[in-house]
C-alpha cells in the first residue's frame, strides 16, 4: 500500500459525521483508517488543475477538537492532491491559513516556478510591509519584505524599501548592504546609488559618499539631489 493511499484512508469513516465536500482554504479535516485518524489542513485550492494543496499532521488515535489542532505535529508541510484524492473526508473546523502554514507551499511554487502564485504572495507581503512602514513599524516591515524577497529574489522595489527601513532605524551599514543587493538586480539604478552615498555620509565616510554621489550624477546629470549632496560632502572634505 502506498504512503499516500495509507494517509488518505480507505475505510468507511465516522458515519455520524457527513462527508465533507465543499472545501475552502483553512478547512481542517480528517480521514479514518482502522481506528486511526489522519488530519489535514487545506492550504489553497487550484481550480485550474482541479487539485488541492494541503498540509498533513501526524496520525492521531482520536479525532482532535478544534482547540487541539494548533498542538498537532506536522508530518508533511505541503503536498498537492487531486480533489478526489481523499476517501470520506470529515470536517473538524475552518481556521485561518497562516503564513507559517504556507512555508511548504512557498517552497513548492518556487521549485515549480509557478510565476502567478509567486507574484501574488510576494506582492501581498510587499503591501503588508508598506502598511507597516506607514505605521512606523520598521522591524515588522523588514520581516515582510524579507518574505517577499525570499519568493522573488529580483524584487528590487522590495529590496530598496527594506534598505530604507534600515535607514529609518539608523542601521546605515545594513542599509548599504541592502542597496548593494538591489544593484545586483537592477544595476546603475539612481535610487540605491544615491542612497548608498547618503548612508556613507551619515557614517562620516566622506570619500565613499563622494564617490557614490558622483556616480549618481553620471547616471542623471539633471537630478538636483546628487549635486546638492555632493556639494555638501565636498565642503565637509574641505574641497
């Protein structure tokens, strides 16, 4: 008997509970096999391919209550299965799908290069980060930007904004590293180049700041800010 056949079950199930058919994201349900219960959580539903993406918990000797679900140990963080892949599933409860629940699904969409899903979740994290930034919760925003970038390593807007959060926190070196990462994705971009110069200026590293302001002017000779900051830096260097 295959592993998936075993965990999906093939028994008659608990006849007192109706079979669950109208699945939604967040549904926690079980199948029964020889007096043991395999519990699953629905992560997302793929209607295009007529499949489910679910999380599986360790086999249970009894049907867990809704209050006990959070204490169950995860057996498989994610796997896809046909919508007809479960034998007599029974609903326990519907609970919100958390970001932690989706860790396995995120790895799956990256490995399968599911561009639409990657962009959807990366943009969601980006928007959440932007809201947190507006609330001056820069550490929370950095965490959300990290998640967006983990899904889309070339998401230079998220990389830049994360670096700005480090600037707001006065973490100048971390900001410099962030903007340098942005330049690896989007070379010769004025924003990170100028911002690296500003960070060096804040660190009193005037020669380094000057070099970046000069580089910014080469990219956009008509932008007033690089010229203004270069003049300021030259005065500090007594040039």
